[in-house]
C-alpha cells in the first residue's frame, strides 16, 4: 500500500510460483500508477490535467494512458450514479472545501453529467 492519487492505493497479486520475483511486479505497478498521478495531478501546473484546465475550449493532446483513465473515471461516475465523481474539484474549490493551489481561477466549471 502506498499513498497515491490522493488516497491509499493497495495492490494484491495472486501467483502460484514461489520463485517469481513479485516484488518487481509491485514496484512496476506502483511506478505506473505514480506516472499517471504525475500526468493527472492538480498539484502540478505542467500536468496534462492542468494543461486542460489552463486552456479551456482548446484542444490539448494528452497521453493514451491519461485519456483512458479519464474515460474510466467517467464510466465509474455513471455506473455509481454519481457517487464517484471526478468532476467535483471545481465545485469543492469554489466552496472552500479544498485548498486553492493557485489554479482556482483557471479551473473551468464542470457540469455534472448524468
């Protein structure tokens, strides 16, 4: 378990071969998640997510991984009837629930898509 993505990420691996170096698998999995976190971090002005936020109504190319993760987040939002909602950041920021890290004026308002 490691703190990533604003929460704690836990990974479990099932295997049957006791000679398999599963520690390498854990390292690779956490490194992959950390790379995605860097691309989609609201805490970094250079992240792909903030490039989208900084340039409303402009086509911003993003990596395949980021696009897929954003698509999966939207699917999860719809499947959970909005209980998981990755678009709430602007609303939380606007109500002072989360800290403005300097991007507050540039975060576009997001409509809840149901």
